[in-house]
């Protein structure tokens, strides 16, 4: 089983190296606006390849802190729906969770943001589950982060 997992990971890494990742342009515009406003940012992901994905997406300069699968394993952080990884991201940024926002496209991630007592939880509906994200505790649901920019979007 380990050999299959290793082979799969090798394939993912090769795909990242050869083709990069597709980013959502509106979400990158939003992230850039957040950074331009001087706010700290973190990426929280279960992926052990978080650093590579961020680099392949070309937005590493917009990220202050990364909590990925490697960090979670190292620090024995529980994954979603537990809030551990989000709380670690806030702690590394030096931000009280009550003053932080979680952006999440998974129902379990919205639940984690809510149970971690984050100040605001944004559900990002990429696959037609807006009602479920709202029911899980999202304060607002958008299809792209750029929608949060109001008139500038």
C-alpha cells in the first residue's frame, strides 16, 4: 500500500513540475488585495505537498504562513473537522482566531472554522454545495473570493 501512495505522490509532484496548478484569477486578485492592505495570510491544507502547490500556483509571495500535511504530522495536529490546523495558522500569524477569517470550500473545513471560534467563516462553493456550506456554519458563501471585493470585482 505504501508503494502505491509513494507512486501517486511522485505522479502529483511530476504534474506540478511540468504543468503547475490552475489558480482562480479572482481569488488571486482578492489575496493580492488582502496583502496590499497589510493583512497577514496563511494557507492551511491537508496536502503534504502544500509548499509545492503554492509555488506551482505562483502565489508564494502572498502567503506568510503555511500549515500543511507535513506540519500537521510533525505537530500532531488533528485534521478537519477539528480546528487544530486553522488554530495553528492563526497562532503562527500571531492573530487571535476571533479576529481571523477562514476561507474554506469543504463542509468539514467550514465546521472546523466555526468550532475554532474564528471571527468569520467564508464558504467557497466550487461544486454546487452552497446550502450545505451555509448549514455547516459559513457566515457567507461565495463562488469566488473576488465577490468579497464588492464593487471592485
